[in-house]
């Protein structure tokens, strides 16, 4: 990644964090309209970052987890705002998918990559 690309990515990532914080602050402060309005930009940027970095398995698995986490939090927030906190079970689905994504990296992909590196050193 070139320096300008890295800077642009960092700006997008920081914007994503800003959206996420605004959404969650609205949730805590019970600002329902703005909290609901912040769901779309937060999820859109998360998905965009996931797609943009899909060639890097580390970034991909972690960005999938972040996207799922934001979806889960958004469902949970909507449930608290409008459904007497009745949507948590749906949020758990997204939390679980995110957890599976990260666990697959740390328990499967990363050890496999280490095994490949170690075996390549042995053959040199």
C-alpha cells in the first residue's frame, strides 16, 4: 500500500470510529433519531473497509468481526429503543458470527501460516 493510500485508509478508518462513537453515544443518551440515523453510515463504512481489505486475511477476518459487532450493537440499540429490549437474541447471531471470524483467524489461519513459514525455513 502506498503512503497516500495508507493515509486515505487511515482517514476512512478514523471516520468510521467517529460514526461508531456518535451512534453509541446517542444510544447511551437515548437520542433515538440520531442514533438510528448513524447506523447506516457506520455499517456502510465498516463494510467498505472490509471489502477494501479483503485480500489481507488478517484485515478481512477482523473487519468482518467489526462489521458484525456494529450490526449486533445496532440491533441491540433498536431493540432497547423500540422493542422493550426484545431483539437481543438477534444481536447474539451477529456477535457469534464476528467471534467465529476472529477465532477462525487465531485458531486456524494464523497457526497454519506459522506452520507454513516454519516448514519453509526447514526446506531452505
